[in-house]
């Protein structure tokens, strides 16, 4: 995979996470009160871009990467749900 493809996947996934923040705000996390609110948002957007790269290996569609950037918090909550 070329660096350009990885960068495109990161940016599209990060944009999806950014759009999610704009539509629905991320609440303050109890364990991270020492971080500022803008840092929490930045970490969320960067995590969206990185998780898009990791989970979308082999998929070249920017639309699916954008969709994953919007829905990765839901995927993480389902995967880590206690049973």
C-alpha cells in the first residue's frame, strides 16, 4: 500500500470522525479531566483516522472509509460490550 493511499484513508476517516463531533458532541470523560476539551476532540479525530487505516486494509473505496470514520465509535462500543 502506498503512502498516498494510507494518507487518503486517514484523512477521510478523520473527516468522518470530525463530522461526527460536529453533529454530536463528545462528552468529557471522567478519567481524562486534566486534558482540555479541545485535546479530547483532537484525540478522537486522530483515533478515527488511525482506526480507519487499521480496519480498512485492502479496501480502496473512500466512501466506505468515510462511513467507517462515522461509525467506528459504535463498532468499538459493540466489540467491548460486556456480555
